[in-house]
C-alpha cells in the first residue's frame, strides 16, 4: 500500500492508518451513500413549494442589481425585466436550469484527491469566512499564519476531502491581495481540492489564472468550486454575479446559495423559507446557464433561524434541520448537486452546546442527501470564529458520516449465523473466529475521544475534549509535511502573485 | 389555561410558559410523530434477519436458567426443551408474540400525564441504573438525596414525560429496602409515570402493591413499565424472569431488552447483532405472552459497541445508530412498541465529546421510530454516572425531538406567499405582518443555551454550558413544588413501606 496516495471508501481502516502514519496522510475516499435519503416533506408539500416558487419568480421577481449585462441576458431569454427586477415567467427558470449537470468532477492536483460532486456522493470541506479565530488562549482576529495552520490541519484530517476557501479571513494582510496569499496556501500546503475567491470579479479571474498555472492548463476541466451567496430576499448583487460570470465562463463550479437568517431574510415559516430558497436558487442557477449552458453549479442552502429574544442567529435547531431536509428534496427533484449542512453552532466556546448543535447539523446533513458540505469542521459562534480545537473535534466526527454512509452489509459473513451457533447461550464473542476475523474493521473509532478506564483518565490529567483536541492539533502539526509540488509550478505561481501584487499596490487595503 | 395540568403537543410555547412559571410545571404532551421513520435496511436485509433469528431460536435455542416453571410453560407451548435450553420451532415465537398489544396506555396519578406507548408516539424517560453521580464537585457514589434531586429535576423538565426508575442507585441505603424508598420518591415527588423494581421478584411485587395503593386499586390498568434485561447472548435469568412474571401477571408493562456490548455479547457485525437481538426479544416477548396473553411489552434494544483497544463500551457511534434504525424496523414489522435511543456517551465529563455522542444517539432515536426512550437525559461515562449538569443539558435538547416530530406545516398560512409578496427583493421580514403573527411559536428555543451577544456573554462571566446548567439546575430546584397528593394515600404508602421494612429487616443489605 502506498501511503499518501491510496483511496479507500468508508470504514475505519484508513483513519487508523492515518493515525499511525507520521508525516504522511491518508485521506479516506469520497463518500458514496449506500443508504436512503430522509424524505421529510410529502410530495404534496414539495409540489406546493415548487408551484409557489414559480409564482414568486413571475409575480415578485428577482433583483439583479447594477448589472445591465445580466438584465440583457434575461431579456433575451424571455423574462419580463422592469427596472432591475427580473420577472421570470412560470417554467422558464426550470427550463434554463435543465442544462446544469447533475454531477461533475472537481479535480485536485493530486488526482487521487479528485472529488465527485452530485449523485450519491458527499464531499466534506472546512469552515469558510470567519474574521476571528479561537484557540486555547482565547478569541482574536485571524492572521495569515492562522490561515496556513488551518490549511495544514485540513490536509492532515483524513475524513476531510477538501481544503475549502477562506478558512478564516487573514486580517493582517491587505484586502486587495489577500486572495492571492490564500490561494497560494491552498495550492502549496495541500494537494486537496479548494475554492476560489468571490469578493471581486477580478479576484475570481486571479483564482482561475492561478489554478490554470497549478494544473499546467485547465483545458475546461473544473478545478474550483466557489461560494456565490444570494443577497436574500431575492437579490443578486453585481459583485457576486460578476464572480459567478467569471467562473461559469471558465467552466468552474459555483455554489448558488441563499444566505438566510429565517425571520429576517425569509419568512418565519419553514415552508415559506423553502419557497424563497427554491425561487432564489432557480434564478441563480438559470442565470449561470445563461452565461454558459452546462456550467457546473450546486444548489445551496444556508439557513439559520433567529432568536427572537436576542436577535442572534441560532444553529442546530429543528427548523434548520427541517429546511436542510426539505431543500435536499427540492435539489434532487431538480437533478442538481446539493450543498448544505455543516458544523454549525452558536456557542462562544467549543463546549457541550457547540457539540450538540453541531452534531444535530451534521446528522441532518448526512441524511438530507447533501453532496457538498461546506463548514463541515471548525465553525464556532455563528460563524464569526474559526476554532482550532473545534476544527479538530469536528474533523474527527466526520468519520461517522463516512461509516454511516457506507450502510449495513447483510452478506453471509455479516449475518454471522455461524458465530451465533459457535458461541451459543451464555457464551461470549470476544474470542470467536468471526470476531477475530472482523473486529479491526467492525467499529468506527474516534481518533480523538477518551475511551480509557476512569482511573487511567484521572492519572493522565482528567482531560476534557478541548484538552484532547489541543494535544491532537499539536501532533497533527508536528507530523505535517507539505505534499510535493513541481518547483517550476511553484515559481510560476509566485511570479503571478508578485506581478499581481505589484499591479494592485495602492489599491485600498 | 390551568398551569400544571394542560397538555400541549410539540412547539415551544409550553416550555416557554414553564420557564416563566415559578413552582408549577407544564409538561409538553406526548410526542406523536408527524414525520416518517428512517428506513435504513432494505426489505431484503430485514427478511434475512428475520429468517436467521428463527433459525437461531430453533437450532441454538435460548436458556431459561433456574426456572423450571418457565421450561414447563415452553414445553406446553410446543417448544423442544433440552436441559435448560429452549428450542423454539420456526414460527412459534412469532405466533405467541401476536397477542402482545401494539400500543397501550401507562397511567399516571395525574391523568394529564398518562402516556401512550407505541404507534407514532415517543415517550421520554431519564437515565436508569448508575451507581455514581457527578456534579460540579466531581464524581461520587450516589445517595438517596441525589435520587430525590433527580426526581425533582425530572418533574421540572417540561420535555420529559416520565420520571423513570432507578435514576441513580442510592448506595447509602440498604439494598433490600432501597426499592421501597425509590418508589416512594417517584410516587410522592412527581405526578409523572414511573417504573418498577426488577432486582427481585418480591420487589416487583412490592412495586405492584404500592402502585395499587397509589391508584386506589389498579383494576388491571397498566401503571408501571419495568426494564427486563436479557442476559445476552440468549440467556434469561430467573431474577429478571421472576420480575417479568410478576409484572405480566398483573398486566404491568415490561421492556424486553437485550443488553449488548457488540463484539462481546453479540457478533461484531450489525446484521449479526440485529439477528441476535430479534431472536432474544421474540423469545422474551413470547414468554411474557405465555405468562399472560395480552400483557403489555416493549421491544427493547440497548446496544453499544466495544473499543477494541481499551475494551470500553463506546457510544454515539455509527454502528449503534445502524442498530437503532434496524431494530426499529424489526419492531415495527412485529407490531410492537420499541424502546431504544438515549443520551448515551462514553465521556467522563459533560463536555463536547459527551454532547456529540449524545446528539448522535438522540437524533437516531427520533428517526428510528423509538416509542419509549429510556436514558433520554443525564447519562455519562457509559452509564456509570448520572450527571446533574448533563441531565439539565439533555433534558433541554429533548425539546428538539418534540419540535422535529411535529413535522412541517404546509398550509396556506405556513406557505407565507403573501409575506414574500409584501417584502419583495431586498426587503426584510422582521416587521412584516406574517412575522409578527407567527414569530413567537416559529422557532424552537433552548431554555439553557447561550444566545447572547459576545460582549454580554463576556460580561456575564464567559460561562460554558456546564456553568449554565448549574445555574439552571439551581433555579429548577428553587422553583420546585411537590404536586399535591391525597394525605390518606401518602399515609397508606408510608404504612406499607414501614411494614415491609420491618419484615425485610435482617435481610442482607
């Protein structure tokens, strides 16, 4: 077995090998679900939502702000454009969405880490976007050093398929060139796939250019997934749409994702929120197909509810789970890959609250049929904070999704009838032949949690999960080795970045 | 509205009212699922398991140890009894199980707290069995005072339907009379339903006698649910069966529950374990019906896996979830109420590990179609410890199960089409009419977690979930008031206990 290259589906073997391997990592393969999705909503409810979403698109319309080219595209496609509001006749958006692929491959520079997006697959990516980080010392503004540490931790996390994008906002470097440094980190510190910048169309272009260099020519292959948030309700701003236009033109993938705090950016009801989500995603996906038919896109849903006492967004709630399930059903009915779920929580600390809320979200994400799970580890405090300890905790829990998705084997060996015969009433299975043959792969095992006898645990300092995560993080970073990269490519990337930084010098930081 | 008596299904209203109510409690009503069950295993897999379970019953058989009367009952029913091993011909156990009711009512002394067991209902009961307790001060042996505190906390927990049984083992009072004090606590400190003693047939008899006093004559009504563990693999000991015989004869309910650490008491494979679980439950339920056809029983499955490194049982694992789902499917196919799920975890502390593991178990229990969830709050350290902080945390999380089970409303008002029209692109929903009409009941809200702004949270001491739980526990106990009880009944119970204690004086403690 060649460590660092082999892919393996599900099970605990890959992780255990990864645990033992110093300096190299093994990533468990793409998750292909062998289990059914959970269909929370009835067909009747889904049909009502679909009908109402069409009504919203036609009657209420969607705003494409400061984007005359977009309005022109819509006009040519047959929409009724009044001012900046695009009224999409019933049926048109769905028809346009039909050219979007049901699944696609995102390539990584190590082809063993390519990921399949869509169908029965689940791809896991880390937290995205927080301005703060938290570690054992407390909460502070994130730096580029923090960013690089997260990329290294992601590289060393066997259950994580993807290096993500803005794992935290490196606030110590200029805004105008930050994306160049973030991309460099993802391209050089890991060989997992990653995301592009969306904060300016020109930064999307930089993302594509640098990716083209990394891959020695993209030749229309998809190597970037980028997060295009919709300005809910029903508004598509020119920055996000500009980035989408860049990516779609280059055949790079976009997540078209409403960003909704329920009760504020969408109705307080689950059915009303799903209606708006569907209308928004349909408009966004349809627009991507106007830019380039066949461009890869993902049906996104980031939905949280609001605490009506404090106004804070809340996470891991039943309403969020209901929307996660319902949006998954709507995405499947559209034949589109689905992005939702994640390590969501509102807690200020990686404590029990954080873990309950996160586990609720991860469980719903798995059974809702999510194909791309952004924020799958490291999320804290409503997404304001990327937490080092929680990154390690969540990344460990992701192993459960791998094992659950693999389903239950009911072949002859798994039936274990001979073992039951061998052991008989009152016996025990520890020594029996079937147990000896299968125990190593039988049970998923955390690479982090405490499973020790009470007395041992006491002697070792009575550590809680945070303390265990600190120790594990230190080991992961000590064991980290950068994956090899052709020096010529590394140099070409550095040249590009230097040239762009020179050009962007003087742009507001 | 009459506080302390009103029943309300799901939603957050009941809990919020309970939060505000000093000295009285409001219990949310029985959970009746409006959502589908998650069907993890295929029909093919289930049929294989059912066929194999019959093979096990016929070929391997089950042991009824030191129980000649049981062997005689089996012989008369047509089983092939060899020594203490009962070989049950294919089809016989299932035929005998057919007289067990698909659902039944467990009455409480406050009839508003009666619970329906079976069908689409989910009833939540607290932890059962631990010799230790843990609070902010650490871990120690449990006392009767701890026991009473847990009963009071259970009474004050709005999402908890049931007072449970041995919420902890009061190790400071004699074993021989402990059950009398525990029953007294459940009967006097709360008016929620409770469980009977199973550690001796005579104690089961005491449980029935005291319950008869409490209810002024049981008259065949079911007022006790008791936990009959099977000594897996495939062994039914005379103490547990003696208790079952007492309860079944008196038409009181029993949970027939294999107690399995996978890899030790059952095969390491999920399918093999489910086969053994089904065989054991079928034998136990069939036996209950031999004692009294129509006696109420519950299909139980307590299954954990083993950590092959330390030998410790592990919780919140994917294998445990798979078995929880699979056993639920098997129970439904038998038409029996199902007991599984719970606040299971292996952690030594109520930390993130505990919460991840617990949330994994609670989520699986909800979607697996569990009807009676024992251990739904307070479980720590593999069940060795009843934890006060975690009891409060878990009991709060149970509100999520209530809300999830209520399903998604897709009526006209919930569709919120007019709200979407009213707000339009770029607006916000906070002030709109639909939001104002519905925001109070729209989102489930934790009665424990931190939802405050970061700065407020800091000023208030940067409390973690444990600290919040300590504060909440203090408030619950300060607000506690015992529900009224007829003084004559109270006296009759005390008399019974005094007489029994006198009679049991000198019995080994």
